[in-house]
């Protein structure tokens, strides 16, 4: 799979809920990301995020301890035009400007297509996506193509140097 390369993406802010995890933990029943998604929908957290720029859901991976094998912070939320009003229990993070490789998933059940796409991304040599993986911030955009969880398509932005 050949990603599309964006040489400069402007930085932006997202507000959402955050957990600290790693890929090994996510492969067990103790994984936190699936539980975070469940809570996000059960508590209708998207509606509680102020100053949203649109209705897209952003899932960000940031504060990497090292690489795909280390801990990272997973933030599930939305892009906002101001990070000044942060609801209780949520955080605001900055998606950094820079170069990104964009991988587009197949269409299908969201949980399945995303697992398969990330598994593919993890197997790509560090320099293959058009530059070395930065391991600063990566993110997924769940837009209108992902409104049906059984037939979704998602873009994954992987930060590169």
C-alpha cells in the first residue's frame, strides 16, 4: 500500500478523553482503546465537546515512549477551534504541523479494518512511508465515510520526518 504524502499539515487542537496504553496491552482483554470507544458512544461524549469545527471523530496516538512497541497516549475526541473550554475528564492536545503519510483503510467493519490497517503500518520499514516515522503524533479521521460502523472507511495520518 502506497500512502499519500502531505508535506505540510497545519497544526490543530483536539479535545477528548485520554488513556495511556501500548499495543501489547491492546491485544489482550485488558485493552483500553475499545473501552474508550464504547464509553465515547454510550456517554455521547462528542456532543459534550465545545467549539467543534465539524462532526468528525479524531483518534490520536501521541506522547510515544519509543516506537510501536512502547507506551503512548490515545486521545478520542474532535477537532476544535479553541482548546480553552475543556470539559471535566477531558484533555486538549495539539496535533503538530508537519509531514504525514496518509493511509486509507479498506471498507468494512470499523474494528476489523482499523486493526488490519495498523498491522500493515507496523510491518512497513520505518523509512518506507515517504520518510522516517516520527513517533510524535499519528491520528485517524472518522468522517462521513465512517458513519456506518459495519461499512466504514478511515484515513490514518502517520507523522513522518
